[in-house]
C-alpha cells in the first residue's frame, strides 16, 4: 500500500461540481418563469439555447452537457405541445442546434484537455513517485495539493531512499512558476535519487543537489532556486539528523500528542545559493517509539483565510490520532482557505513504529560544522 495524494481540497471539488449544475439549471428556471409570466410574447423563448452553452462554460463533461441540453429541449417541447406555441418549437430546434455545434467543437476540446491532464498525471507520478507506507522502522504518509484543479505538476517535491547511511528524505520547494519550475523540480529529484546513496553526510548531499541545479545554465538567468529540507534517520529509527537549506523547519510529533518546532538555528541558504554559506548547524533529534516528524512546504504555513490569518499548522497537528493526521490536516487546510489554495502544498509525515526500542535522548542536539 502507498500513501495517497490529494490534488485539491475537498471543498473546492464540491463547489466546482455544484456550479456545473446550479448555473445552467438556474438560468433555465429563470428563463421559463419569465417566459410564462410574459405569456410568450416577448421573445424570451430564444434564450433557452444558451442553457447548454452555460453548462459548457461551467466545465460540464459530456454527460452533464447532454442532460442540461435535454432539460432545456424538453421545456421548449412541452411549451410547444401544451400551449401550441410555434416560437417554443423553434427554440427547441435552436437548443438542438447548439448542442450539435457545441458537442462537435467544445466537447472535442474537453477531451483533448482530459488527455492533457492525463499526461500531466503521468508526469506528476514520474516526479513524485508514491512512497511506501513503511520504510524500515518508519511509517510514511504523504499528500500533495495543487493550487488549481488543472495544475497537476508543480514545484513542490518530496522523495525518500533507504541508503547505506540510513533512511534519507527530501522535501523541497522550487521557486518560480511555469514549465521551467517543473524542469527544475525534475532535476532536483534526479540529483537526490543519485546522490542520496553516495554522500556520507547531509552537508555533502546538499552540495551535490546544489551542483545538480547549477549545471543548468538557465537557472541563474531565470532566478530559480529551491528550498529543501534533508532528513537522515538512523537504521534503528531512534535518531534523525535534519539539515535545512532555507526551508521551513519540521514539526516534532511526540507519541504523547505534544508538538514542537525543531529549532534549526543557522540554516543553509537555498539550493542554488550554497556558495554564499560558510557553516551550518548539525541538528539531531531523538525519536522514541511513536514519535515522528512532519515535513511540509510553505503552501501550508502561508495559506490565509478570508481575514488574512495564516493556517496554524502546529496547532492543528497537535489534535487527533496519528493514523488520520495527514488527511485531517488536508481537510483543515481546505476549511481554512475556502475555495482555492494560493500555492501548491506538500506534506510528508514519518513516524517511528510503536515498539520497544532503545532509550534515546529526548533533546535536540546542535553542533556547528564549518
């Protein structure tokens, strides 16, 4: 089994699907009421032809488009039969003509768009391959949320690898937008998948990622760089080393429900700017059985509600059972921001299995490394 991904908040999906029906059917009801009130003498009847077109504008698929058109055609046909109105019969013919024209043109475009989104899904899976739900002594759960329904690829990335030096995880956020960002995200993941097995320490791994991005001469010209958080968990799962390259610090999830932010101290600059760094702070976090780390991108912490308040990720992470924590955070974020996210967002939760293990130091240890 693999951790699942959410492409967009549930509230946004529900609102989008509801509007497909509400807008055209409301227009149908208004046109019918106006036509009956004016007793068919005002020419309102010709407006029935816009109902199926409105359904397409709302993003209706083929089935919804046909159902909406049939509803408009049926109303016109009933008016023609029951009241003997020739204008209603002409309107029914107009609805049928609109359905034929739109069906040939617009629905063909929708099918091409669906094919494009299917390709985007394949690209997304190639970039963000599913992580196993269990990796050695760790349980893993991931989520990816796109800021727009049609955007299935973006600059937020994550990956994990079981290496000779321990279990290594990456979460990153490529700055920028457009296809160049997707290309840079692919380069970052490719560099991590190669270097994670070769470099003995996280600082060397971060430099390899930096070099991998810098090999693209266009990166500097576009001003694109990437924040990244690297984590190395010991084979026993009792110690996690954390290195930040300009990325938000992880949250330490204690087995008793406590949540605290891991203090990074002096993080490295983002990847693409590591030549500006002089030293970094090596951070080790002791993990007891049941403890975990929550890695995230700023799409969570910088999400705002209608009043401009940021999403309190740490407060929401402190509530509830660990089994459903990631999905509940996704739902809470959707409730906080409303209809749409302002930025892509990603979550990776790792948790040490709840079993008898070695007693570890509860404190976070820091040491400066030149």
